[in-house]
C-alpha cells in the first residue's frame, strides 16, 4: 500500500505540466485526506500538495501546509568534515563517536579546513535542510545534524514510530545513538526515500543524521 500509494501520488504531481494545476491539487488533496492510505503516504501527498501551492505562487499557503505535517525543522549542525574520496560515511568523526553524550555548547571539533562547533540551523524549508547553504567549503564534505524529539502532549507512548529520510548524498540516521538507517548511494533528494521503524517512549530523544 505504501509503495503503490506513493507512486500514484507522485504520478499525480508529475502530471503538473500536462493537466490543469487545480486538478493536480485536487488529486493530492484527496490522497492526503484518504483514510484508506497509510499515514506515511498521506504525509507524502501533503508534502507534494504544499509544493503544488508553491508552484502556483502561494508561498504562505505552502508553508502553512508544511507546518501542519509536523516535519522536524529545527536542527543543530556541525561541520564540514572531510569526505574526499567518499570516505566520510565510514568515518566516525567526533560528533558521531559522542552520539550518546550531551551536546556541549562551544565544544570544538577538528573539521575539514578549520575548527568547527555546533550551531543552530532552522527552521528550514519544510522537510529540507540545505547543508550547502550552511557549510564552507561545501564540496567533498560531510556534516552532522541533530534534532531533539519528544512525544506531543496527549499522545500515546511508548509506540512504534517511522523515520523517513533522503538526501542528495550518502547518509546515516541515528536514534538515541543507534544507527537505524544507512544509504551508501549518491542520489537525487527525496524526503521519503528510506524508512526505519523505531520505538518512541516518553522523554526526549536524539535524532542525528
């Protein structure tokens, strides 16, 4: 259901230039609200619906739709670290080695070209964090982004939770210090490329990419 629903949703969005945009939005709206589809597919349809609003010039409407989806959009970022020869993914740089330790403001790390430190980044544009806008140099590099997640008031915990991620390069995703996702291929960005199921319990959790 997830694959079929997501493909149908993407086909609807990809038909933007071939049919009236209002019809595309209607299809995406229907998918986003369809109780027969699984939650990840409905969220994906909602993301494309927000992008459709942006393509029609309604930037405020697009941001409002994205905000409803609840994407993690406030991060702390550190980098860049060296990724020459594609070695960065397999190199556990200091932030990764300290993934279960508290983040110390001002803590210095040995970066690719200079000393680097954690700094705030966000909110970004919907589900996307543009590391290339935050790091120098921005080629042959890797970096870490951390967000802290906790159950919303009134929600049930513990319960299973899915994490969806994608990037223009290789990436790893950690939940509370444990690696839960890995993508070694260099691809185009897609927020829903890969997913992992984790267990959301009470309290604050660390999500690191």
